[in-house]
């Protein structure tokens, strides 16, 4: 299929999918926007030469953050705003990943768990860097949530751009010593404790909806298992130091709008399956880049995976 886009896939296959599946309102809105973007359904405007020699019709964009077709301008505006706020200092790229054991809870409590995840990460970084043993100052943090992996599976993780220094209680700037932000194992342990404590408090306040497969006792057992340092690995990565934060901000900007799959990654679709490219990060090494592979998914599964990442 020439010129394959997410829009053409949705236009051909989403109506039948929506007829047989219960689609939440926010996902229906996103699907409608993707299908109508830059079509007559959204209206348009005419660009014309003042002397009347030439004119053309431009259909309006949907501007929905899940639409890959009109994301470029929105991404550039976001990036321009963030770059204007970056401090002239070293920065660190820190990645916090929520254990996949909590994915079933995430699907039923996405807004609440998003808030708890961001708060736990903020409190982890701020409390540790406020400790004179590490920095003794308040850092600047820019955090962005990504919910997908390369194969579109649910993979909630937060990318943080952290300043290599901060403001002391006396109002002075203090830089990170010896190019070392924080010990990963300490960050991991504090993050684990803060997120699990936040989940327990939310449960006690009846702010969480448990899915059918996760009854109360099973939920509490899960939290205990996740709190055991040897039974579940919590992934926290602190990347190498960057002389400035612009590069990491540019990286984050690619994921702020446009959804989990850009049109350039689509290979083909026959109406029953969709094939797309992905990078297999599990087999990368220090000497070679991760290989690019292809994955084919049934149309129903493909649409489910795309739609589950609509905010």
C-alpha cells in the first residue's frame, strides 16, 4: 500500500473495530481526530496569490496530540518553550520505569497512577539532592511521561532532564561534584519506597480501582513482593553527563506529540494485519547499535496497542 499512514489505517479499519469494541470516549475522540485531520471534515482555508495567479486549499489540522500527521509544529513550539528555560549548566538524563507488574493497575487508574508516578519521582530526586551528602541544593527538573515501548506495548516510564547542580537554601548555585549526580542503587531504593508507599496510601483512601483479576489481598501481596529488593528489579538509569540540556530536551520533544508510532515506521497493511518497524533494544551493545526489525500484528491488536497510549 503506497503512502501508508496511520490515518489511512484508521479510516479503513477503525469503524469496524469501534462497532465491536467498547472504546473509551478519549480514545474515540483521538481516532476521530486522526481520521479527519487535514480533510474537508475539519474545514480549510485558501492560500492565494494577491494578483490572482495561483490559489490552493489547505485543510485544517486536528492538532490532537495523538495524531502523527500534524505533530511537527506543536513539538517545535513545545521545544522552543523548554529551551528558553534551560539553565547554562551540565544536565543529566534520568529514566524511571514503573514495574510491568503494575500495568494491570495502571490500565484501570491511569490518571491517579500518572500523578503518583510523577510525585514519587520528583520527591526522590529532590529529597536525595537536598541531602548535603550528595548536593545539598534544589535541582531543576523537566519530566516527560512515555507509556509505550518500541512494539507499542504498555511500558510506562518517565524521562527526566536534571540540572547538574542546584540552588542552596542560602540562594547560591552549587554544582554537582566530580560529574556524579547520584548513586543509581540509592535512587532505585528511594523511588521504590516512595511509589509503593503512595500506592498504599491511595488504597487506604479508596482512591484506586482494582481490576477483577487483582483482588485486595492479591494487591497487597503484590506490593509486598515489589518492595522486596531481590524479587523485583526496579529500573532506574542515569545516563552520562551532558554539557547542556538541549539534546535531551529534543529527545523528549519527539514523544510529546504524535502518538507512539510515526508514519515513517509503517511498512504495509492488507486490512487484516499491520507491519511496522521497531528497534530491538534488548540486543544492543556498546559496540553496535540496536538492530531494526519488523513486527506484524493483527489489525485488532494493532489498534488496541495504539489507542491504549492516548492520554
